[in-house]
């Protein structure tokens, strides 16, 4: 069973030691920098992705202070556990968590323009490109 768990001092190092494949590293910030970001941008919520008691990935989301919308800032599955459906289950769990907020009705994510695998991943889960490009990222939106 896939579930999301708060990053704490007990699992911090485990989250930092997760890694993506070499060719994916240019598409995703390190978990260490993401966790550090969450300490200065306290609206960011870093979470470990667990399968039973095994940490398999990391994600971070927030209510962005600039546009007051939900954004997924980071999402990664460790290279040992990719292509097993864990990312899909983790993102589905995050969406279920966010949609409890009935005041809002969309979730955004930025996907590197060259990361076609991530683009297709988010499309399969209902995200659509909204036409914006921020830096090197295409903005995708999930409406609920």
C-alpha cells in the first residue's frame, strides 16, 4: 500500500539518499534542496512516498503564495522503484488529499520542456498543458 508521510528528522537522511537515474537528474532538484526550501518557504510540504514501510520516493507540494493555487513542486521515485506504478499511486494519493479543499479547484505542476516521460505521466493522470512556459518548464493543470 502506497502512502505519504511527513519528512521528519527520522526519515530526512533516507529522503536525501533517494536518487533518480543519471539521465533524469537534470529534470529534478535534489531532495536535499527541496527539504531546505521547505524550511524557508514554510508553505511547502515535503512528503516521503512509502510502500508499506519502505521509502520509495519524495514529493513536495504547496499552496503557492504568488497565485494562491496548489502546486506540485517536486515528485520523484527512486531509480530502484521506477516503472512499478508507485508514482501514479503516490500522485493519486496527493490529489485525493488536495481535493479535500473545496475552496480551490485546480492543481498545477511545472514539467521540464525536454522531459517527455513526465509530460506523458501527468497527462495519463488528467493533467493538461495550459499553454504557459515558466523558464524551462511547461505548466500543466489538473481541474477538480
